[in-house]
C-alpha cells in the first residue's frame, strides 16, 4: 500500500505516557501483499503480476480504492479490462490474498496484550483497501487483538491528510474517546510530518517489522518507571 513521506526523524511528543498507541499494518505488522502466487491459484504468476502492475501503476485509482470511493469488485473489473483476464478469477484471488495475510512476527501479539494490560489502548491504524475490514480482520481475528481498528476506507481519508490542525483519519477516534493528539503515538514505517507537527501526535518509526516488538516493549519499560 502506498505510504507518504518516507524519511523523517521520530517525534516523541506525548510519548512518555500515551493513552493510545496507533499501530500501522503494512511494513509494520505485516509484509503480506495482494494477488499472491499459491498452490491452486486461478491465475499464473505472470498473470498475477500483470494484474498488480495494471492497478498499482495508477496512483489515482489506488488512492480512490484506499479512501473507499471504489471497492474490490469494481477494481477487479477494471483490472480485467486492462489485462484481458477473467474478473471473477481476479476477484477471487484478491479475496484469497486478503484472507491469507500473515503477521510478520506472531509473538508481537503478546506484546500488544501486555501494553493493553497496563491500561493503554492499542489501535490498528492502516491506510488500506476495503479488503482489510471485509476479509483480513476476520481471518486473523484482529478485533480481539486491538482496542479498535481504523482504516482509510472507513474514514474516507489517508493518515497523511490534514485539515488545519485536524486529522480526518485519527480525529474521530480521538474525539470519541476523549484523547488529545498529544496523548497518542503512531507507530508506523512511514512518517506523516505535516499531521504530526499540526496535531502534536507522537510518532515512532518502524524501519522493519522485526523492530515492532522492541518499540512496544519500550512503552512497557516507560510505564514501569
């Protein structure tokens, strides 16, 4: 999934005692992709590659999909028109990949629970597609892992978007739970400088999913001081 502003230093505003920790999905919790090759696939590896490139080389279409302005059925139909492949096969392979996404480090689930046990909320916050809430969440039972799940399609906005000092992605959850942005931290592989600076949201950058457990452990160590 596309990300914004790849390289910026960590911002630690509000990080000492955060009330909520937002955790990214792609390249933070998981490296899983769409249209993966697998035994029994309805499309060849070359066809899967054609589908992926036909869509992800079109930023406007991907942006619309990530914001929930189009859905997986329509995107699959568009990919079929661009590749001359069967739209049902494309859609079924998309669903399969969404249902078979994996956590990079399953042991991070224990760390997330430990953070929650200390009274902090841990919320999954992802720029993603409708596939995530339709198939991935249920397949991995993610609703039992996190205190909440925020996706870009459900908010109609990406994490990087800002309106003055208000984040249309994070703002609704924060207001609903009576939490100030400065009392929240985002753990993500990509920085969102403008949002962080405008709102005071804390930030920790994950340069690889194998770093997530140690970053979450840092919150536990802070809480124990």
